[in-house]
C-alpha cells in the first residue's frame, strides 16, 4: 500500500486543479464537495498506509516518483518517504484537514460561488503542500512543501484582500517566513556542501563523521527556518496578525498543521541535533522564552482569535522545549494533541464569530453558554485539554515534555510550569468571558445568536472527542509499563540518539506531575469565578498595557529594521543612484561637451588657417622623422 | 648635374607655393600656387627617376620608370582638378562677386 | 542549415517587412517569428552531431575570419528562448498601434536576427558583428517609438553599450594577435591564452568583461537600464530585458571565461563582490520605486547579478543553474512586462500609488500575474527556483573562491528582499479597495489570457520537470568547464 503513497498528495492536487480552473462554473455545493471529498480520499489512503506501517517489522520505504533535479553531483529525486513519523503527520493533516474542510463548507457559505471555489482550491493546495512537506524523502522536497504552505498561508490570510490590513498581515507572514527560509536555504546548501547529497537517510548515516562545529552551524540555520515557520522568537509576530484569514484557515494552517512544520523538520533532523548540544540548548531556551512571552501577551488580549493565536505560539514553544531537551517523541505527541485541541478551539471560535455576525471582541460577548450549547461544551473540553488537566490530552503531552525538560535542567521545568499556569489562566479567562456571565453585545447580535449547523458542529464534536482522549495514545511509563503506544510507534524513527532524556525516578516524576497539575487547578479555580463575575472590560494600565500592546515588539522591529532599511533604500535611490553614479556618467558627458566647446575656437572657418595648421603639422612630422628618431 | 640642385630648386618652388597659399587671398593665385607645388613635386619625381635609372639601369632597363608614370598621373589629375577648381571659382564669383577666400568661412558653422 | 535559417529568416523577413504595408507588417512579423520558432524546435530535435547544426563558409579570408555559425547546448537554450519570446511579444502587444508599423516590425525582426547571430556565432569577428547588429535596431526602436524622455535615455543606453562594445573589440583584436594562426575562430580563441602571460590575461579580462557587464548589467554599469526600460516601448523593453541582457551572460560563458581562464579566476572575487553589491543595492532601490517599469528593471538587475556571480563559481552545478536560469529569467520577465503593459494600457498609468484593487475586477489577470511574481521570487515548483537553487548551491560549494559562504549568505538576503518588494507591489496594485482609476477595470481578453497562460505553463512545467532543459545545458557546461581545467 505504501507504494501508492503518491495518491495522498495527488488527490488534493486534483481538487486544487478542479476548483481552481473551473471555479467560474462550479456551484458552491459542488466545489465544497470536491474540496472535502479529495481530502477524505487522502485520509482513507493515509489510514490504509498507516495500518501497513503499524505492522511489526515494517521498514521505512522510499517511493520515487521522478528524477527532479540532476546537475553535477546534485541528484534530487522527487521521492516520498513512508515511515512512522511521516505517516503520523499524514493522519493529522488529512484527518484534521478533512474536518476543517467540512466545517468550511458551512462557514464560508456567504461567499460568492467563484470565491468559495477559490477558497477551497487554496485549502486543497495547502493540504497538498503540507503533505509534500511531511512526505519528502530529502530536504528539497521538504523545502518545496515548506514554501508551498507559506504561499497558501499568504493567499489565505489575504483571502479578503480588499481589506488593506489583511493584505498587510498576509505579506508580513510571507516575509517573516522568508527570513526563516533564508536560514533554511543556507542550511540546505551547507548540508549539500558537507554531505554531497540532500537525502535524509544518506545525511543521517554520514552525520557522525562531520565536525561538531559544522553540524552546530547547520542545525542553528535549520532552526532559524523553524522559528519562521513555527512562529518562535524572534519571528513569531506574523502569527497573531495571520488571524486576518478566515477562521477555519487559522484552525488548519495556523494551529494544527503548518506551524508545526518546524517541529516536524527538527524531529526529522534529530540525528543532527543530537550531535549538536549547543543547538539543542538554543532550541530549548528559545522555546521556553516563547512560551512565557506569548502566554503573557495572551493574558491581555481581547480578540478571541488573538488569544488563541498567542496560545498557539506559546504551545509551539513547548514543542520546541521538548525538541531542545531531546524529547522528540514527546514533542511530536504534543503536535498531535495540540492539533486536536487547538483546531477544536479555533473552530469553536469560528462558530462563536459566526453566531455573533463577525464580532471577535470577547468584551461584547458573554453568556453564550445557553445559545451555543454544543460549541460551549466542546470549547470547554478544548480549554481543559490545553490547560493540561488530567485526563485530557494536553495533560499527557505537556507533562511528558516538562518531565523530560526537568531531566535536562530543572529551570526549564520551572518556566514551563509557569507557562502552563498562565496558559490555564488566560484560557479560562477567555472561556469565562465568552461563555459565562451575561450577554454584553447589542440587541441585534443577541437576536441573531444561534447554534451553528451540523456541518460545523460535527467536526467540533469529533475533535472534542480526540482532544479529550488522544492523550491515552502516549501514556507515560509511570502510569503503566509499555502503554506508551505512540512512543513505540515512533521508536524506529526517533529513538536511538545519543542524547536521550535522562530517566528520572518515578517518584520524582509523580511529584512533578502533581505540582504542575495542582498549580493549574488552583489557577483555574481562581480565574473561572473571577472572570465570570467581573469580566475585564476596562483598558489595562501599567504592565497590563505593555502586555496588551504585545511588549511593542512590532514597533521595535519597525524602528530597528524596517525604518533603517527604508532609509538606506532611499539613500541609494536618491543619492547614490541619481547623484553619484549618474553624476559620474553625466559628468563624463559634460566633460566631453566642455572640451569640445573650447576646441571649437580652433575652427575659424578660414581656409588659410587650416592650411597653416596643416603645414605646421607637416613640418613637425618632418622634424620628428628626421631629427628626433634614432 | 648633381641631384642636389634639382632638390633645392623643387624645394624652393614648393616653399614659394606654400607661402603663396598661406598668404594670398585671391583664389586664383592660391590655385596657381597649388599648381606650383604640384610641379615642384613633379620635378623632384623626374629627377629621382633619372637618378635611379642611371644607377640601376644596367641591371633593370625599366628602373625608375615608375617615377615618370607618376608624373603623368599627377599632370592628368592636376588638369582634372584645375577644371573642377576653376569651375568652383567661377561659381563663387557669380555668387559673391569676389574671389577672396576670406569670405568663405562657412566651415565655421 | 538550421543556424542559417535561424538568422536568415528574421533578417530577410525584416528587410521585406520594411517594404510592406503598415497593416500587414504585424501579421508578417508574427508569421516570420513563428517560422523561426518552428526551425529552432527542429534544431532541438536533430541529433547532436548532425551536419545541419553547423555552417561555415569563408568570410574575410585575409583576416582569418570565417562566417561560421553553429547550434550547441549553450546556444540552443538561448535560441529557443529568443524564438519563443518574439511570437509572445508580438501577440501580447497585438493591439498596440505603432506609427510607421512596417519600420517598427522590420527593426524588431532585425534585432531578432542579430540576437540569433550572437547566440550562434563561432567566430569572434562575426560575434562582434552580430552583437552590434542586435544593438542598433534596438537603439532606433527605443528612440523612435519611446516615451517622453526617450532621446536622453536611449542616448545613455547607446553610449554605455557602445563604449563596452568598443572595449570588447579592442580585446578581441588583442586576442586575435595572440592566436596561433591569426584566426578569429572560437577554437583558436580558446587556445590563445596559452600564448599570454597571466598579467596580460588579467588586464585583458576587463576589456571584454565591461562589454558584457554593461549588457547584463552589473553594478556600477547599470544606470542606463532603468531609464531605457522605462522609456522604451514595452515590446522593446521585453526584447531588451528578456533577451538582450542574456547576451552578456552568454558572452561571459562562451567568449570570456573559457578564453581567459586565468583572468576569470583572478577576478572572480572582485566580480562576485560587485554582483553582490549590485544585487542588494538594486533590491533596496526596487523597494522604493513607484513606477512599475522601474521596479521590474531593478529586480532584473538583482537577478542578473546572481547569474553573473554563479558563472564565477566555476563549477558544473552553478553553471548549469545559469544555463537554465537564463531561459527562466527571460520567460518570467517577459511575463512581468506583459502585465505591466496590460496595466498601463488599461489604466493609463504605471504608478503603483495610483493603482489598487484590480484583483476584484480582473481575477484572471491577478491569478496569472501572481504566479509570475512567485516565479520571480523563486518559489519552489516554479522555474526560477531550479535555477536559483542550483546557482546558490554552485556558489556555496565553489572552489574558485575562498569566501563562498559569505557570498551566499549576503546574496541570499535578496531572496527576502525580492519577496518584500514584489509582494508590496502586488498588494498595492492588485489588493485593497478599488479607486477612481480602477473601479471600472475589466479582465484581460482571450488572447492576452492565452499569452500569459502560456508563460505560466512554461513556468510550471520547467519548475516541476526541469530535466529536459538541464539536459540541454549539461554537455555544453562540461565542455566549457573542461576549457577551464576544472576536474571534479
């Protein structure tokens, strides 16, 4: 079955082509159906491949499609790699993707038919690119998918392009990603220079023979790429702005799949990272810092999607922390659970926004519990999962990362738990402000409030089920021996590195879990009643204002990078180009003109004068010829 | 007669010609001076031709004949040039009622 | 026979074109250019050693110059590009009314003949002859049919390129005196450096390089370019930027690097540094342009810089990247010009600040244009990615320079900058709300869709399956590098 793996990306590509080329002649329901069915078909194929890969004794398979680039010793095959890691991502992408496509058919109903088809074609193209990303058997194919998802993200954020801010957000996302890609590309060149190939298997086989300094440089550059795509410090600022796109897009691209591409890439390259402890430390520290910074900003946001966006940034930080401490399986586990609960939360937010006729400010919401019962319950499950309350999925994945981090350095654990507490705080602030208390919106909005249609609630329910239970896929060793199904599944790919997290005594592990769970419960217990009774409506002051204004990071970037760059460009344009270079060129012209004007006086027009000059010249020639030559 | 005398004579003729071309303003006289210069050259050519024949004629009976042929060429060309030149001067006189070449400074513009 | 037809058809057709009526000149030139395309495709299908690909008769015997032309790998790619480009240019500007159309189209075909000659000539004097033959019609085209400041702009263009050409002529004659049997033939030129000292090669390098640097153009020889592109009629701009700038790259590949290998090695770092300065400089200036044509012009300077730099990496990967990128850049930039032309035709302005919101009114134009823009910023699965990736890889692993890592790191910043200025432009022209000018915009017509669609198709096909094009260049690159003592 794994030889048919090319079908998985092929279906969305077909969907993209149909919807993209025939969008003028397709009805809404037809293009929605095409867009959704192709993803469903991919999911079915992925599932079949999964069952094959799951069997004992499965060896990773490389499925070549055609020879892509051949030049000198560079030989890049367009080939797919089927192994447990890629199959797991296949399932996440097509599974969650299918639900979100289904949801979109209802959510985007108000668009005109061609725009509707355009939306689905972009979405299909995105899934196609994302599948290439995780299926590629070398860095080039990964990079193709990597750029492809960036492009689709750009197109979908700017989907409502008439709004200039949305367009700016799209552009910002693309450019921030490009900065990351710059690092990624140079890493690819360095890999090629070092190994003479870009194939995963070859590179990982030869990796131990290369010097640590080189590997460190390469892994750091790869990480630069990951910070762009996965919205880590310093390149995270595009993700909150990316909420300009339609909400299902935020759920699919900016929560469940694309932003985890960086994690996938590092997990895929974990052999290299294991050889570069410095890079690992950098990854872990960046992840930890991102957890805290994004969580703090999220506390004071009032836009329902912005809160979720910052929480995504923060959760991605956990994944990087996991990668940094060598807990690759745990990081991937968190990708899985996060895909469920964050997609769920975004889709719930979409349902709320749908019901509120486009309103996104939580200060005008409140008391939605009784109007949107399904959304409410599923959102609550999502909150419980992200906050890490047992036995919801987030608890398992997050705590496994934190435990592993403790094994590396207790400081990581401390900051991680602090982040978890803040996460619980802002999530329940969001929950309470939105769903509890009394309704604060306008009469008209209240009249319009309604539960969403089945096409929207069904994905919510399915995702809520997984958000609640997915944790049991990776039960830690302390609970039950050999119950960590995910760990065993991924073991052929991710295990066997030099820097496995040190095992800690099970009593310590119990203690750590107890501390974090207890802390989270206390925070929830504080936040829930507080924001139910007194939703935060007034403008924050002091530190709160800083947090609401995102610590002015955008403004700092603007002042430090954008403005000087523009000034430099202006300088080049106005001074160097016009004055210096053109001045030189025109100066040469003027010099010629000036000298000719002076020489003109020789031309008196008198034939006699000319003849005289001629004679003088002749005499001079004679003199030279007869007397001066030896 | 030694060749030097021929050379000095033709040099003197040539210089008179140059002096005439440079100093005189009357086009006809300038023209005559140019003829003078040409003839100075002719004289020189014939003298050298003769000298050459005297020294190398024993080996090559044709030696020096080129010089004589050149002279004929020059005479033919000079005749042609005179006919054109005089025509120009005649036209010039018709237009300006003068043969003073200082009026002809159109080249300046 | 093929090379003779490639030069002869446009030459004859151009000369005939001068005597035709204005109304039929357009159809005539389209027909002629399609015929050239057919011949050039035939040329691709012939076996490599076919006698039909070579042609040589005595020309100026006493000087040791023969009229010898031949179609080989390097030339094939560019001849194909030229042959594809001219019909596209003619079709896309079909509705344009030129005064004295017969002269316009006659000159266009003459420049096509000149271009073909440059790409085919295997004799230095003949190369120089065609080099000028390609330049002169363009001078007249730009100065007769151009914009308001056309005289000043074309004069600048002419002086720049002519100065370069003359220096090249001096260089060619100098090399000629050093060939063994006083011959202008390419092979004799490839042997000539054996008779020269390294110092001679070092200074001679600049004589020839300047001509090519002006054409590409390389910083600081570039200021003619934005002015000329801006002022020339768009069809001519397409010829200039899509095809003529390739003459510079091609010239280095065939007439400079293998002819003066020591000079090439010696000045590689200097030229690369100039290229990098130019790339970053042009990208930054492109950020601040309000005129669409100038923006595209500066972006072209940045892209050409990379190509030039990759040649001086002197290895197979980089050079193959240059080969394929010459084709790709030609296609992409002609696509950009077509869109600029369509916008200018419809909205009577090229100012980015006066446009906006076109996407809502002209979705087909927008979709096609965005793909071309993406190709221009080298997104994977578009053609330019293949070229740029190979070139960057080639530079990175280059053994010809000690600074390859630094070079790549600096040059690669332009992949960020190009995204910035291109997307800025897309956003301000196509997105946002419509304004007075654009609210009545209409989408493009069928034939315009066809042309742009064709370009997009080429972009995607080459981007997904570049092997045929890479294959074309492979042997030529191996040949070329063997002249430069590179052994891998």
